[in-house]
C-alpha cells in the first residue's frame, strides 16, 4: 500500500508543455507514473510525444478528467497563474493537487487552500517536491532513482533536499511513501495529515519526520504523536545554527527568541517519544537501528496511543 498516491492514480500535468513541466513529465513517466494528459488551454487537442509516449493535451482539467478519469494533477504553472490553476482543478473535482510552484503569494495560497478544503480536495504544497510511492507512482520532482524500491518507511518532510538525502541514505530499506509537504507559511497537507495516514498504512512500520525552524508545525505534530501515533517516529530538524531574527530558506523559516527554534522543536518531539537525530545521517542511522532484522522495538507511545 501507499498513502495518497498509488499505481492506480491517473495523473494530469498542468503546465506540461512548459520547460519544467515537460522535463519532469519525462521523469514521472520513466518512474512508471500513469500520466494521462497535460493541460494547456492554448495547446488543447494536440498530442505531445514524450520520449515515445503519446500524451494528449486538454484545454482544461475538467476536459482531461472527463476523457481520462484522472484523479491527480501536478501543477507546474508560474506563480501569477497558480491560484487560478489550482481553483480550476478543485472545481473540476480532482482528488489530489500537487502544487510544485514556488513563489506563490501567501494570500493566493490561503485562497486556494480554503477553496480546496471546502471541496474536499487534498493539496500537497505549494513550493514542494511532491510525493512518491516507490514502485508505484511519482507525482512531482523527487528523483525516482534515489529510492527505487518500495519499503517499510514513511517519510514526511518540509525540505525537498532533505527528502532526497534521507531517501538516498535509506534506499536499501525503501519507503512506502515519501511526501514533501513544502515549507511555505501556508501549505495544504501537514505533518499531522501524513502521520495519521502512515499510522493507518499497514505497510509502513516506521515514520521519519523532517522539520525545520520557523512556525509551530513540528510542536503540533509532537502533540499529535504523543496521543495518536503508536509506530516509531524518527525526527530531524534543520536549522540549529540559524541566527535569531533572520529569515532562512523557506518563507516561513524565521526564529524569534525561543519561538520556532530547532532546539525547541527537538525538545517537543523528544518529549513525545521521538528519537531526533542531530544530523540527517544520524537520523538515518536511528531509523536503520529500528528496522534491523527481527521484530521492531516497542514504541514508547504504544500505551498512550492505545488510551487515546
């Protein structure tokens, strides 16, 4: 099994005919993703040859869904047009929208996230690498060759680069799914959403959570883990050396006093029973130790989760 994305998922690519959209459509197809069409109103009713695979282009998400039964869209639309692209997909009834675009204004993201929640569309992103279920499907820009086989780890991460690093370091064990949720101030799918899905997925035995400085998403995830997650969780927080008061990396990554610091997030996760690595490699080693041959060690939260 996998979360959110499976081998049965039928994927549209909004902005497929642009340079980035085409590059990553090629990579998604090579990974086995069922790309059923692109969307570009100016190039509707054409068929594009993508490395020997004919892919039809539709004038709208609605037309693409009607013709193909698509249930996922990946958005490679420039920031000024991203809001309307996501709202179009939501209005068409898409189940999952993966928004790769970075630089989307916060007020635009707030608007399309509210619209998506009201229509029960899951949004991953924006400013994210997407998600991958190895051996099944890949929706976004995660390089499929860094973790080519399915496995027992579920990964949720704010950082695209750290998603790639942890997948590479644990590639011999493999992943059930990896979800890059993005690091913008407003995102559609949260750590908690993924933790809940991994808890319910019978093929996920251990969860790796990657966070970073800024905001309180990791503290909220820690509270959820303490009461609702029975599976082992390994964590890593990026930004221990970030200077106070300065925005670092993602738009939401800013530290002020003790709020949003890596140390505060580490303490919250550890209080919930999460083993937190001091580096990505140490986090990978902690995950590997949990998944050595033989039964998994008991989770320190099993009894708590059982009472929740």
